[in-house]
């Protein structure tokens, strides 16, 4: 299918406007690979014809199809491991101590947001950590209901998969121990399905990070890992500014291994926990 320079430029502008993803000059192959099936399904014979349809009466439906096709859903249980060690050893215990010391005067649970949750492995990994923390702390420590996890993504297809909580063997074997698998999942045919003890901690919702999201409320920690790398600097600055406003005092922001706030935001202090560099909200 022909992809003219004009069509390529117009399509990548549309993608940036729809979901914030920036496609550089060398990404023509990505447009061809991801969007040609979408264009063919709607009867287009060229990308010029497809970009015309994107601006026509079918715009809303096709724009959603473009978002679904262009977004990346690479994820895994306990991906990169070391951020979860920081959560396990430092961040979650501190949040529990603070809640106990304050007598929970806010009346709300410890709220954690997984932004860019894809098919759900990250929020379910976090739910496992919370259960393990509660089990290790005994009667005087936290209980899982002290926590609430919001998991969001721009892709409705990814969220639908996350809500089912059903994973293939190759997916659960990537990151989970045998003990975690058998305790927190149950076999169902050729899939492993998340047990209710994890499901009740996680709420899934569609959120496009380039649109206003302040109404989601206040959080004690935000995980936005391997998401900001797809945005331009102005978009990263705007999103991190909103994250700062939505974090409770002293709240935590965790980014991906290839991401940092250098040159993006001066509103956070960087903190090193082992192999993890995390960020803490400053006043």
C-alpha cells in the first residue's frame, strides 16, 4: 500500500494529537506495519485515502482503531524486578507506617496508580506484593484492604484483557515464581486466571494521559513505567506536572528503567534504592 510523504506526516500528526505518541522520520515502517491492516479493513487502497477517512464521518471509530494499533503493550509480571524490590522493601512499608502513625485521619486507603497498565501484569504484580507484605507483617501490620490500585491505559482492548485476568503459560512463567503462580492464580483450560483476592484490589479504567485526568484524585504512589519515552518533552513536562499535583505530600513516582525526570521536572527529589532510581514529591 502506497505511503506518500504527505500521508506519513499527516498520520503521525494525527497519532500525536490522539494519544501523544511521537513518531520520528525513521518510523515509516511502523505506520505501514501497524496501520495498513486498519486501512485495508475499512476499504482503503492507499494511506492517502485512509487519512481522508480519518477526517470524515467515520473519524471517531477509526481514531480508536488507530490508537489500538499504534500503542505498545509490552509488559510482564514484576518487569525489571528492581522497582518491585524498592516497593517491597522501602516504599510500601513506609506508606503503611505513615498510615498507622497518622491514625488514618484521611479515612481513605493507600492509593496507587499504575498508568499505562497494558494487559494488567503490573497492577496484579503490585497486588501480589501487597498480599505478601500483609502476610509478612503479621497481626500488627497492614491488611490488603488498606490499599487500592487504579490501573489505567489508553487501549480498550488491553484493558479488556486485563480485566479478564487470564494469561497464557508463557506469560505467567515470565516473572512469577511457582509459589506465586499457584497461590494467586488458578488454572482454567490452557490459561491461568487471577484469583479474587487480587482482583478486589484493582480497578481498571480507560485514561488517555494527554487529556485531563486530575479528577482521578490523590495518590500515594504513581507507577508510570515505560510510557513517557513515547512522548515529546512538552507532553512529558505536562504529565509530570499533573502527577506532582495529584500525589500526596511525600508521594512516590516510579518510571521505567530508560526514563528519568532530568530536564523534565524539578518538582521531585531523586532517591536511590539499590538498583532503582525513584522520585519523591517535594513541597
